[in-house]
């Protein structure tokens, strides 16, 4: 199982519509609004690394009003209590 967190920056005033679109994507487990440099914090969990890449490049980045993304792939076996 592959896990990644994606930080999404959206156009001002479009945060909720971006978040709603993110939540419709298979593999997106959570999406939460944040304050600061990024507008939405997204948890992506799928079977393979290539699925993570596909979700980010073919789906998340193509959502209207998404300006940029930063992906944080999780290192397997590190962390989590």
C-alpha cells in the first residue's frame, strides 16, 4: 500500500470547490482545509506508486482552480504509533 500527502494551492475563493472535487477522486482518503501557504491537505492511499503519480498528474493537477501541488510520499516503515 502506498501513502502520500499532497499539499494543494488553489485560487483564492475556490478552496471549497477544489476540496469537493478532490474528495470525489478514488484513492483520496481525506482532504482538509488549511491556513497558510497551502489551502488543502490531501491524503492519498492506493496500491502502487504509479497510481499515486497518476492521481496527482492526471486528476488533482487538472482540477479547475488548482494552482500547484507539493507531494510528500511516505517512507514505508517509518513513523506511526
